[in-house]
């Protein structure tokens, strides 16, 4: 048996003091099972969940199968981060405490113009994936330049990913215009058509960077190749006002009239909606990805997730990038989604713990169109499992493990992560990725970028000058 086989016996039995399945036959919050089962175990066979029963019962039935019991741990479905820009982890802490437009135009875009490359995306992507795995994320969605680099990384590491290739009219490091971005993206979609881990989708950046013509083309092609569409929408009041000035309608109305909204459409941020907007989203079955930390940090606006859910709209959660959050820990995001909803409504009962966990698991899987595959610990689904160790002072005593997962800092207590039955984190240590090398590369990038940071250099480069620099 090789070292890798020893790490990944299949079949295997994984048991723990508690298990929360999040199981739902119809994929809905109202029917999902968030009850806590004690001394329960999962039989993993061929990377899938073959049985769920008490640990004693499974060990008795399958005495020959490798079994482990995690005392004081809770098993739950792997978390799903439905929106981010992984490579931007290299810009974590680069520019804080600024409103969105200043943050983007004066800090982030110039830095990207100067530093972006496939190597930047590889290093930042590796850093992000390491952080996500260590905090219990087993599926992530990404929208960034050089999508082929992050797709290849996800595939080789074995983390589930939806990679949406960026489409915008203006030239950028990856594509000259929207047309070329779509062509390159379609080729990438073809390349990963049969991947077990990676699904390629369209990432029209936002209504203010993509023309009507491109939106129509994307809608038609997405239908044709059966791919998801993810875009930023209604992030700020400024975006909505500018759209009304330019098009005589809100971005949401514009997209609806262009036919972009459908079950394959994932809308990120979605602040400032009225009842009619919610009706439109419900009728078209588009999903919403709420990024509470990013919205809070950039003071962008509030996404009323309770009202969206009441209208029957599927809501998932995302971290957004580490440059606007600044953490990719989904436990932190789901906690803040619950707290923010309570604060905003003045109602402590709004978004209870199980609802927050649902949005980060099955709600995320539904949004990405992969709820048949992952999102709950259900028979036949992929063994995407996380164990959180509650044996620490910040999580004791344990009256309710679900409450502990949502309202404490559970991300730092993640101890084991399996994706398709393969162990990615074992006893808090990353498997199959050399974390020291990843951290060393990140620090090298930090030194390069910091050397040219406006805060440390007064002779900042113009946008054009910066674009012409070649990386070593
Ligand atoms: Zn974003």
C-alpha cells in the first residue's frame, strides 16, 4: 500500500460524536435535516456516501473495513463558497477601509495592471485553496483572469470548483475584448467537460463592464453548452443610479429584458431590491450569492436574504476575495450572514443557525447546480465531509453542536476534510500541498508588490506604464 493509499483507504468508516447531515430529498431548506445525530458514522465507498448509521452498527456490519472515530468532533457537509477571486489573496490587506469605487479604481485595478500574470494567479490561487481547505470549504466558485490556471490547480489538488471565466468589454491581461474572452472560455469549457472536479462557466463581470450584445451572446451560448453564468449585480447604489442614467432602467431590469435571468444565473451581492425585483428573480429562478463580509467592509449595501428566501429564491453564500473580506473562512461568512440579518431586521429570530449552515452547504450546491453531487451528507452523494473538533475552550460546553458551528469561530477548529472520500486535511494538516512552499511564494509576491505600493513609494507608475512591465 502506498502512502497515499494509507491516507485514503476506500472503503472506510468515519464516525464522530455528532453528525449533521443537512440532508433534503428536494434540496430545500424547509425539508433539510439539521438535527444532530450522536455517535453516527458514514461508510465511504468509491468516494461516495454508501451508508449512514450509528458507528457501532456500521462497525458490526463491516468489521473488515478501516474505521476511525473522532471523539468530540462533529461531522458536517463540506462548505461551499459560491463567490470569490482566489488569486486576489495576494492582495489581502493591500488596501483597506475604502469605498468600492475608490478601492477598485485607485488601488486594486492599478495593482492588477502591474502584477497580474499566470504565476500571480497560480500562487494566489494556491494560497486561497490552502486557506479554504483548512477552514472546511470543499467547493468554491471563482471568477478571475487566467481561469485556466485556477482550473488546473483545482483539478490537480482535487477540490471541487466552478470556474467562471471573466468577460468584459475592455482589454485586459487575459483577453482583448469580450469576444476573445468568450472564445477562450468556451475552449476551456470544452477541455473540462468531463472533469470530476471542475465546471467551467461564464463570468460576465458586471452590468457596467459588459454590453447588451455580449450579455445576449453569453445567454445563448450558456444555454447551448449547458454552463452556469455568474455576475456581480446591484453591488452599490452608484451602480444602480448609473444604469438608470445610461439605460433608463436598473441593472436587474436590464438583465431581465435581455433574457439573462434563468436557473443557470447566479447573481452576486444583489443589494437594494424592491418587491417587484424579488418577484422577477423568483419567476426566473435565478439564484443569489450573498457576500456579507465584503458588503460590510466596502459599505456597499445590504442584501435582504430573509426577504429573498421568503420569495422562494435560492440564496447561497460567498466570501468574495481576500482583498475585500479579508478571510476566505466560510464559517466566518455564515456567522456574519446570520448576525447581519438579525441586526438589519431587528429580529433575533431571523436567519437561525440551521438556515445559515444551509446557505453554506445545500443552498450553495443548488446555486451551483451540483446538489445531486454534494451539499449534504446524503446517501449516494460524494463524500465531501468536514470534521470540526469541539474539544477546545472556545467551544465548550456543548449544549448544541449546530450552535457551536455557526456562532463560534468554527473555521479554526476544522480538523479533517475529505473530498470525494480523499483526505485533504488530516488532523489540521494540509495533505498533497506543500504549505511551506505556498507561504514562501506568497511572501515573495508580497515583497515585490510592497516595493511598489503607493504607500511606500511616492513615484507611483501610471496605468499604462504599469501594464508594460514584464514580470521576472
Ligand atoms: Zn466579487
